[in-house]
C-alpha cells in the first residue's frame, strides 16, 4: 500500500483483483464513492440504501452486512493514518464465473475497497465550474436508472470531451435532448425561487447529495424542489445552477456554452447548510 492510498479485497489488504471477475469482464457490479472525515464515512446510510437497491435489482445474493463490515475496517484503518479527509471507493462485483454473460448459480460477490487521501478541503465551496455540452447522450434504460453500476462509458467519454474543451465538467442529456446531469453529479437549476432537478426514471444516477438537498437542505433554506424535465434552453434561462456529488457537496456553475452565471446565492446558502449538517 502506498502512503496516499490503500486497497482491500474482501477485507484483506490487496494489490490486484483475482481473475476472472465479472466486474472487469462485463461491468457486472456496483460502486459507491464515500467521503471520509477523520476516518468516518459521511452519510453512510444514504450510500448503503442506494447500494441495497442496486444489489436487489441486479439480483445479487444478500451481502450488505459483509460489505458494511469490510467498509468499517477500511474506515478504521484510514482513521489510523491520520488523514483529515479521504475518499473511499467501494466496488462490489458479482465475482468469478464461467465464460459468457449468464451469471453462475452460486455467486459470492467480491468487495473491493480503495481509500485515497483527499488534498482539497470539502468544507470550502469550489469555484464556479465551466460546462461543455457533451456529444454523447445517456441511453434510455429504466431497469438500471438511478443505480451506480459499473458501466460508466457515457460519463467517461463526456468527461474526456469536457477536458479536451478546457471545461471543468460535461452537461449530459438524454435521448430526447433534455438535461439529466453533469458527468460526475446531479444538477439543479433555480427559476422563480424554485429548484428544478431532472427526474431519473430512464437514466442517470440517484445521488446521495441530491437526495440530501431535496429532503433536508432545500426545505431548511425555504426552497421548493421539483423533479421536472429541463431542456437545454430552459437551463440556459435559469437564474442560477449548480451540481452535487459526495466529494464537492455542491458546486456552483459559472458558465455553460455562451451562458454565464454570476449569482450563486442559493448554492452558497445550501452549501452553508451542508457544512453545518456534516457529522
């Protein structure tokens, strides 16, 4: 293990993933990205609830208790390193299996954990992000919508395009041309005092911070939230925009194509609530 990262496989320190593995071969699995503060996973319950939904939908055998045990072991080891902030990547695959798509009848999921020291301070709101409009669009797949599964090529290609354009993030659309998210998080747009965020019935990831904003932070700030389809033109006309994920919390959007935003008052208020709510 290096000084700035550590890896565990099924609770044991590791440096490689055994082969064959269906996660590598088919993307047959799920993952979570958690923020650790002094070794303590933040909003662990929200992550485990989403993971449990994914495990059930992918028809994995019951393994959440084992996952949580391994996760707590990794978190404790991270606390011993004295890192103020760290990222924990939790990956669950269906494990080994014979050649072909069909999963084996007997499955023992593999649990891969990786912790990395975080250099930035999550308590400081990041500078406004610039967005490029991604050429690639989300495929429509209601059976997988909301899940954080291992098939992420859409985001990979969108992020690559944004980086090539010198942008911080990629604005991603669905097949109908409506806004879904940015590559690494959920998106919100403020219009007439109401926060709009796209529904996730057909594609996209149901983010833990998205849920936190909708259920706790926005009501605490007196903001109404609506899940409603947002077109690119409607997004460009909004008064303010930001995105959310587990590492940045909330990040304001400063530019997307020709549109610029200079006011980030709602995002700042929500971020302050977010800071105050952190365990």
